[in-house]
């Protein structure tokens, strides 16, 4: 593989990167993590470079891991709140003297820095499925510098990288690892599909035996499911979909229960734009929760994963998410997983922004 080909590329979805390229990103992330642990300076990698971060949605881990990462690489991250600038908007969504067309924003920022990172999903695009991804791709079309997806309504590729890096660290291999991405109950229906879709894309790409478990109304993008089937065939692994919460957990090595919106939440043609109906659907499945009994169904050395923030008491019980250092048996790795956001993001930035 020609590693020079990383320079200048956008990072919007793992579907635009090969397995070999993702393996290189993981290798770089592990090297940078080792340097960070030893206190070895690596601020020469992006010295003097600037990342513009535009957040249409709130953030804790994403914002701080990108800012810390740029500092450690020798650069600087600018936080841009769309409500405090002229909000970047697509044609037809402009509001006089409060928005600015994406094409103008992207070209201006390209003259001033070295990367643009964007988070956008849900309310800012009125729950039109794919609307946020379209916005980010419009930035990529007009920008002359890499555009990084910090989560849209379809994909969260940096979270997926952190997920599979964590699996690699805990099990040393993807082959034969049973990875279960499951829906779990939350009182809030305002949750995009990005995390589960990117998680199963990454797990199947790397060769895990991947299981997607969810109630019938929580189905994911058919195009994503088709890609996962192709990944599994390529790797000689498996990809299955089930509507049985407990059965999916049996013998699993990775349990990743997390809420995402039902199809009723989205605007047509994907859904019916009915948040009240979406909430009624959610409330039918309150038993889909990570408990000690649920974890006991898995492999004795299984790990509990969550992208955070977790809805404690609903998605997961405290005794599960806080079981981070047991003497034996299954354990929660959510904070290792969160830390790995820093390292995979540094790896991607170092490769595409250098």
C-alpha cells in the first residue's frame, strides 16, 4: 500500500477506506498511544497546523479528544459554534444575515487552516436521514483541505476506530471474536444511527463474527447491512441480524448495547416523522438493558462497551458500566474505549493533515 495516499484525504466513512488502510491507522494509533504513555514528544507531526471544528451538536469526548490531540501533535484546534458564527447552510436553507453558504465557509477556511471537522445530526437537519451527511459532503466538495466527520446521521467513523482498537487490545485478534451490537432502551428517542452503523461496518471489515440485535422497528440502513454481509464474506466470518436481545448475548466476547432512533422518527421516505409514535415504540422494549444477568450470558471474559454518554439506569445498570477492574470474569472497558478516541483521531489527523 502506498502510504503517501493518505495525505489530503477526507475521513467521512470507513466505507471509503480499505481494510488495509484501516489496519495502518490502527498501527499508527497504537504507536502514538505508546509515545503518549512514555511521555515522548510527537508535536512535530502537525506543528503549526490548524483544525477548524464546527459543532452543530453538543460534545464532551469528541471535542476534547480532538482539541487535546491537535495540541499533542503540535497544532491547534479552533472550536466553532454555529450559533456564534454565520451558520453554514446548504442552498435553500439560508436565512438572511444568520447563515452563510457552505461553499463560502469551506473555501474561506481552506485558505486559513489544514482541516475541517464537523459534527451534525438530528435536529439541525430536522431528522431528514442523510441530511447531515449531505452537509458534510458539501463541505468536502468545496474544501481544499481534509474534511473529518465527527459524527453525522449515518456514520461515526472515529468512534468505530476506537471501538475496534479496543477489541484488538483486549483480545489480540478479530478472528473468532463474537461482536454483538445491540439496541438498548433509553427514555430519549433523539439518537442517530451513526454509532451502531459504523460499529458493525468496522467489526465486519476487520473480520469479527458480528451480530446485530434490535427490535424490528429499530432496523438500520439496508445499504449498510449489505456492505456488512460483503465484509463477512470477504473475511470468511459471519454477520447475522436477530430480534432476540438475550439470545444474541450468549457466548459473546463483545457486548455493545446502545439506543438508536426507530424508523418512525425520521422524515419520509425513511420514516413517518412521528416522534410520539417513536416514543411509544421505544417504551415497548424497556427490558432491553445491560444487567449482570445479561452479561452472564456472554463469554466469561467478555467486555461491555459503550460510546458514552450512557443513559445509566435505562441502557445499563451502574454495576455493569462501573465493573471496570474485576479480579476475574467480564468487565466494562468504556473508559479505555473513550481514551482510544484520542489515539485514533491523532492517527487519522497525522496521516491526512501532514
